[in-house]
C-alpha cells in the first residue's frame, strides 16, 4: 500500500493561493484541498474558472473525488467547496473549531439567525481524527494561530499546512486576524516540524519573494534548516515578539470582509433577495488598528 499520494498544485495569481488535488495512485480516489471560487472585487463578479480547471484535470486523470477539504475559513479568497460539492457530490469537511470562527463573525456581521454550529459542512474533524483518501491513511492536526480553526491535513507523507508555514524564503503566516495568536502559531509550527523530516510540506500561499516563480512544496527538514522565521527566532518569546511586530505593519487582506461571510458558510454565496440579486454585507470600522496601504 502506497503512503505517497500524487499531489498536484494549482496556483491562483490573483490571490497567490494554491489549491490541491491529492490522489491515491492505486485507487484513483482523490481529495480537493482549499479550492478557490473566483471573485473580482471591482465588479463583485464571481466565476468558477479555477474550480472548473480542477474538475477538468480530475476527469482527465480518471480520478474520483472522495473529499473536499478546507483547512480554515480563508480571509483572502472565496471557497469553491459548495460549488464542487454540487458538481461532484463529494462531502465537504473542515476542523470542528470552525464553530468558534462562525460565532465570532456571526456577531461581527450581526447575523442573529446564522447557524454557528458547523452544519454547513458534511464533516467536522476533531484534532487527531483519522480518515482515508483511497487507501492512504490521513489524519487531522489542529493548527491554530493564523485562525482559531486552522488545521493541517497529513495525507500519507504529505502535510497541507496552508497559512501556518510558507515556503522557507517566506517564513510564517500572520497571526493578527480576529481570533489569531502568535503564541498558538508557534506551538502549531512546532507540532508540524515534529513530523518526520522527509514529510512533504504543501503551503496554501506563495507571494513569490524577489519575483521568483511560484513554489509550494518543501519538506520538514528544509523548513527546519531554512525557514527565515523559524531558523532565526528559535524561542517562543523571540518568535512571538517578531511576529507581532511584523503583523502591525501589514494591511488587512483586501477581501477579508467579503470572504469571511462566504467561507464561514462553507463557500455558499448569500441567498438571492426578492429582486433575484445576491448582496454582500461589509461591517465598517471593524478591523481597527490595521495598517493602511500607502
């Protein structure tokens, strides 16, 4: 039985996001991780270009979708989980702590009737819970810090860490979103780096430092040796101080207030109103203290 899934990344240059298809080569069963629903903030238009490209790839490879997996409710892009569930019939899943994020943003958006119970997903994974992609063993690691709900999927020898670790030349994720914590981020990274050195690390964003080509795969050993934050800030106190200072200089993601109302609802768009149009709701002056773009 193989323990090495076939992993294919799909880079979205608009949001610097990487979406993944993770497949068992023996059974042809696969999971889709962190799919993106296209959104243009200038026109408020949505599209399914990236999700359809993934579906085309899956059809060409002869894969069968077994899971649609989110690592957390994203702040910089819309999730295509609901769209892909409709197209494939595969169950959607996320970590069970998503309910804490839902409760937080339910209050921010003033949604008294919003069900903050995680029922929008088919499966809520607990920390340490196991499942399979085809015949490949998979487990869930709770990885808070970037958000309250962040998890890592370890599928065979591949760990999908999304916004916890970036490529070694980019460091680590910010921890200043509502519910974030640099202390928790440090602990989560230590858990990831405790995986076997040969474990493949797949990150969810790449901001192409120095203008290089987008990259998204490293190993635990490479992260230990070369990560520009973890190899320099070797104690929790040092890391937290540096992470907090860095985060104070960062502007908020341009789609955070758009995206959370979609992504806390498992990628479902707002229901049409009586005129047939859908509307986003933007709370003003919520994210106080955020750095302003020049």
